[in-house]
C-alpha cells in the first residue's frame, strides 16, 4: 500500500485523522459518511471512490493532512514568551460565569457557555454550534445549534468521548445571521480551513471558541469504564463526565432514575479514559485552541478543593476575541480579573511537555517512512532541543518502540486485497526494507552513541573511590611518576601500613625467601613513605591474571601474620583502577572493603585519551580486559603456591 496521502481515506488509514468531521459537509457530492469506530473515534468513509474524481475538497479542510499556523505568529501584540508553547495570546483572564447556574454546571466556571449566551443575547448571533450528549445514546455525542439559554445549559460540561462539531457546518451556512462555533482545537483548525474554501461559511462564523484539550478518548473507553462500574451502557439514562462543581465527577444515571448509580472523581475517570486516546492525539501539535478567537481551560496551577465551584483561564487570541471578552464582562456575563502568564504555564504543564516531545515522535515516524501531518508555523524542533537529553531520547526511541509493538507501520481499517497469480501459486506480498533515511538516522544514532561511549570510557575505568582504611596497597609494576603519586596519597591519608606488591620473574635479582632492597620500596621511601611502615609483598610472576594473584598475595600476607583486615585502599594506574577493584573484591570477599585510587598518566590527557597513542593503547586494552574479567574470568579458590616477603626494614 502506498504511504502517500492522496485521499481522506489515506489520512484515516495512517491514523492522522482528528475526527473533526469537516470533510463530510464540504464534500460537493455528499460522498463521505462519518462512522464511530469504537476503538479510534469518529472517522470518515468514502462511499464510492469513483465519484471523487479529481476533487480534493476533503483534503483541503483536513487538519490531519496539513496545518499551517504561520500567520498566527505574526499577530501584533501577542505575549512573546508564551507563543512557542501556547501560540498567539493577547490577554489572559481568570474568572467564571456570573450566572451561578451556568458556573455550577460548567466544567470549569462556565466561561464558554456564558460567552455563547452573550453572543446570542447581545451580539445578535443566530445560534451556537456545539456538541452535547445524544439523548438517545448518552455514551455518544451529537452536534446541535443552540438558540436559547435552556439549549445551551443542556449541553454544558466536558464530553470525553468522540465528537465532530464540524459535521454540521451546513447549519451555520444556512443561518440568516452569524453564529458562534465551539469546538476542540482540531475542530476550530478545520473550521478555519473550511472558511477559506467556502465564502458563505466564512461570512456566517461570528466567533470561534475553543478549550484546552489533550484529545478525545474513543467510545470504547467510556463503555469499558461503565463495565468496571457494573453499568450496562444500554440502560444508561444520562452521563456526565464533569461539571456540577469543580472539577466535577463522572456520574452515570440509569433510565428512570434521577440520582447517579455510580460516581467517580474526575482524576479517577480521566486516568482510565485517557488511555483510550488514539495515538494520533500524541502527534497533534495544538491542544490549546490556537486558531480560535478565545480559548478556555482549567486553572490547574492550584489543586481543586472539595466542593469548589469552578473558574476558567480565558485566553483572547484575536482582537475579535478580546472585544468579545471585554463586552461579556461589561454586560455582566463574565466575572474576570487579569491573570499572570505563569498561571497559564503552570496550569498546562502536561500539554506543554507533550508539545515539546512532538518533534522527537515525528522523527521516529519519519525513520519508519510513515506519513505525517504537514506542519508549518510550529517551533517544534526548537522546543524539542530544549528538552534534557534523556527526554529527547525517550521521545524518539520510545515512539519507535510503540510503532513496532502496536504495528503502527501498518495501515489500519481498510486493507488492500491480496494479489495472486498462476491460480494462487504466487502471492504478492509487501516486503519491508530499510530506507535510506533510516540508515542515515541509524548511522547518526550509532555515531552519537559511539562518541558518547568514547568520551565516557576513561571516567568509567579510571575511578577513584576511597574507603576508610589504614592500609595502602601499591601496585609494584607502576612507573616512577605513579609511585610518587602513591607516596603523596600516603601523606594525605592516615595509613599505618603500606604494602608494595609485585611479581618476581626469573630475570629479577630478588629472592622470595629473604628481605630485599626492593627498588619499588626505595622509590616510595624517597618520596616520603617511612621505611618502618613499608613492606614488600612478592609473588611468583605469572603471564596471566597477575592482578588477581597480587590480591591473593596481599591476603596471604595478612593471614601469615594473623593481622586483622577490614579495609584497604589500592593505588594503581588510572585506567586499571576499576578492573583492579573488581579482582581484589573477588580475592578478599565481602568481609573486606576495597577502595581504589586511580593514578593518572601525565603522558596523555584522560579527558581526550583518543588523541595520543599512549592513551589509545592503555584505555582500549583496559576496556577489553575489564570485559574479560566481567564475562570470562573465574576466581581461583585454590591457587598455586606462593610466599611473601618480610618487611623491608
């Protein structure tokens, strides 16, 4: 199946449909029918594709196909610090409907209902086009044109189920005077596009109102929630999701009853329902109604109090919206006071967090070669770059994981017929292969991870992690500069015993059975370690596992002298430090605390070890050796015999 968007059916197949319903009324041949897909939402179906011809009216109004908000950013007088996350904002107020009944019934203060009533009674609007519960089936919604206060009141309260306010745009076109439109952000965006296509509709839209919305859950969400409450949807008389206090409650009332059979708090019901939002909602960039004249939302900057009556944050986005709000205040429909921008930001942190992640999610979809909404005028990349690296990673690779787990790489709903040949002996199937874009992204990701690994390798290996101890063990194979650093460590600490441990090979002149004038001990003494506190621990030189045998030699040294040992610090080469600590812990067990001091090599800069041959040689060798110890090395519990030397004094 082609992944190019050519028809409204392609928008649906690739999960880009927002369910606004605008495509149905603008179809010149009424060839689109809206259906409620229980697990997705309201979606258009083309009745007869052959009747479409070259017509693209449905795509021209579809916000899931293309969305251009470039003009919004250039409006004069907008609040600049809010524009990236909230679009054009001219003024912000906080308050509620002055009518107590409207305020109580509304989800958050009844501001939208009050503005609609103001439009009807004071601005000469013919009606208010908005959605409400379907009286015949309260689980579902129905669009209507309210012309009285009573009709407006019957549709108060949020509806967390699929709705398509644009499915009845013909009612606005047929009206004798302008109307108020109330819809979700995607519906207002679709209306704005439809107004450019249909001049009469443009003339009949008097005011566009919207509300903050993270996306509508599917019908299946409400049905499943009712089931968990033991309610049969067929027996439902009425259903409210919010309202009648703030933030209100989910209240299901059975037929013939007046009191709800079950209630859930808003937080409980939304926590359940939000999981049923289609994934397209997580890619939709406008959750605050940027295309509207006015948008409203809950003041979540403070927690709701029990029995509270709601208030709204009211945002004017256009001059027409600003005039309407001020007029409604002057006429006694709204009781508002100016609100600081931080209240808007604090109230909608979840929506802002989602918007900042969208660019990363879209990147994952592009990596799979999947279609996306064409967006203009959204600073999504800039917002995404402002995220912490961990959140950037999650937005990309978390989305990629969901694409694979939920099979978003496959089109949904209508599947193409399977093609066969030679009487069914041959079957044509779609074959997936890696695109050039995916390979480039993979190379970029691998390069980024590789570079991060290179930079982090030295700090990982070259650790210094001391423990409280009075014993300092010094690796005897260290060069002079490192032994000098070990002596300095002795002087900084409170060590009573210093052990210089090294293997003795045939070419050495040392004898394991008698005191020696050890050159390592001489260097340490020369740099300030008292000879009376210094002992040499020698063991037979081996070609492999020398660090582990040196640890066994130190352990044996203490056992032969029956000296208690609770902790020690080991001074060794920086790149060798982590591996040495691991091997010493294996040798001594959990009864002895092992600390380590990584002594840096002055011949190269550890932060840029890859810039010198010494650094590359040491760090790469130690990295391989550390992996060997972690995966392949097995501690020897009965090692070959060895003895240790006496003190050097």
